[in-house]
């Protein structure tokens, strides 16, 4: 036996299992959204708890998502993929990359929740297809035996209908939590996007509290995009644990603008 073969292989822990442990510890988990096809950004994300890979509105292909999950694994950064919709094949394919979980947008009712739960969970809980190449190579051929607990399935509530059915959606076996999407919810009920950006509309906070309460009652996790850092404490007080702090493009735009302004001010003084 060669010396190389005698070295024990490290135990690989699925990212979803790590996230569940952190959630159970009660600490809020801060993530950021990656929308640009640049896995290298993840190598700069020291200190963040998780990353949201946006396969819905972002510019990420399947190959990019796969590479992002690999880089995230190396960084110890659990990656959750937002798929484009309630499609069986998209949910399974995203999870076969080894992602810690998926976020399904525009979940309006319990019937849709049952469809995505079947896609994300293996039998007997669901009907996810076994055979993902990377997950078997990384976690072993018995991956399916623990995967139902080792991946997070989060439904995004973004409509008046979805909010009305949030209780029933959360109760669906396999749904691990809800993510409040106040932007599309605001559009759906006639609230201006400016009010959403600032969370200045009391109704939005009332709905956020309702979702947090439903998740708490069912033992599920609540998540949300925290557009303003000043509101962070309020989201945490409501019971939100999966917090999305920023978006790569917005962060880059702000940093570029600030750097340019600083250099122009400095050049005018010289």
C-alpha cells in the first residue's frame, strides 16, 4: 500500500447539515447573493455564513453554479441555489451539484409546495431521483439515506396568495422554511418599491412578522433579504435566522462609486 493510500480521507460534512446545526444554535446567519458568473468572488467572502447563488435572476448557468458550489465548499461556505421556478428537474439538478439547499421562488400554494418537496426529497418523503454524480462521489453512495435532512428546501413567499397560504405551505412535509420576498410582494399588493427598499411601509413588517410566527409554530426557519443594515436588528427580533445581507453587483457598484469619489476629492485638493 502506498503512503498516499494509507492517509485517511477527511470526513466530508454536507453544507445543509452544517447550516441546520448553526440554525439550531440560534445565531442569525448572514449570507450574500451572487448574481454574476464569477466563482472567484467566493474566495473573497471570509466571515460570511452562507451564499445565495441566484439561478433565477442572476447570470449563472448550470456550469457556473456547479463551479460556485465547488469553490464554496473549499471556503467552508454553504451554498443555497435559488432555482428559476417550481420545476422538478431544476430542483434536482441544483441539489446534485452538492448545494446545501435550494430556494424556490414564487411559491403560492400548498400544491406547488408538494411538487417541489417531491423534487427535493428522496423517498419515502419525496421522489427525488437518485444518481447525482457529484453528491455520490463527495458524500458516498449512501447519500440518499441522509440527504432529506442534509439539504434545506426553502419556499419564497412573494405574493398575496402565497402569504394567504403560508400556513399550509409551511405544513407540507419536506418544506424546511420560508423566505419572505418583499419586493414582488410589494408589487403584487400595490406598495411602491421605494417603500420596500426602505421597509417604510408598516404592512410589510406586519407580513414579515406573520411569516416568522408561522415558521416558529412549525419549527421551520425564516429567511429574508435585509436591504438596509439599519433594519438588521428588527429582522432578528422577529425571529429571522437566514438573513441575506447584500448582492454582489450592488456591493461592487457602491465600492466603485465611493472609490472614484474619494480619488476625485483627493485630486482636487492637491
